[in-house]
């Protein structure tokens, strides 16, 4: 029987792709930088790669923050302060809370029956800002953000810190739900808890195998009720 549910935020509950595009567009336009769809799409690709490198331990969080902009600006041939742009971008992100379809309904259904915890890689100010903006904090018993924890998913240290902070935690009664095979699913499996992959885009599974897979958020409650 499942009692504890760890939920990822970006692209699990929150529409990060739309949020990212909105925030980047605002900042780049304000700073006189190219902000068309092609530029935003290229930033998305570069940013995703840098977060993958962070998961692999090949870059630090501080390096990631500015490196993604350094790489983009080099490709575009523009001169701008990556630190200034990054700070402005993170500020915009923290003010935007765009939920995926069914996310609030899911939380409303789960919160009375399960112990819910956020388990998210990301910047503390950004993630907590978005939780506040969306009025989502009330659904969760606790919020675990990698910057605060001191380790990033999928590192075992991230999950150990989460488990240690939950009174009476039982790994046999816990599940990690998220969209990322490399951070959410790999991390949960390595930490000894069950996993559910939210694969809303219908991507092919890789070498990391989740225990269960859903393609829409409204499929999660029926699954948990069976476990």
C-alpha cells in the first residue's frame, strides 16, 4: 500500500516548456536580445543539455546557471552579461506558475489520502516562488529542492535527505512520480522506492525502466489505488 508520494514539479505538475518560453521571451525582449521562436527553441535545447550534465556530475549548479547563456550568446554572436540575464530570467520564472492539464485536480484528489512531497531539481527561489504563485504549498507535507538539499536527483544523497526528513518513512510504501527517466526514475529506483514515469509525450523508454508508466495525470490516482 502506498502512503508517501514524491512528485516532481517541472513537466510533471508544472508546464515548464511554456513557462521557460514565456520567461525567456520577456527577458530577451526587455534586454534587446533576439527573442523569436527559433532562438527560444535553441535555448531550450542548450538548457536541457546543461541540466543533463548536472545530473551526470559534469557541471556544477553555478556553472550551469551562466553557461547555458554563454553558449547561446556565442552561437548568436551577441554580447550580453550571462549573469545579468540569468538573474532576470530566474526572477521571471519564479513569478510564473503554469500548471499542466489536470495537475490541480490531481493534487486535490491525492492530498487527503496520501502524504505528498515535492522532489525537484532546481533553484530554491524559483521553485518556491512558483509554488506560492500557484497556491500549491497547501497540498504538500514537505518540499525538497535540490539546491536546499545539497544534492541533485538522481544522486542517492538527494533521496537519503528526503527520507531522513520524513518521520516514520517506509520505502516500501513510497513512490517517485516524474517525467524524467534519468533523474526521477533512475533516482527513485537507485534509492529503493517504486517509480512511476509520467510520459505524456509518448517517448520511447530507454535503459532506465520505471515500475509503472502513465501518459496523463488522471491515470495516477487509479494506479495508486491498486498498489
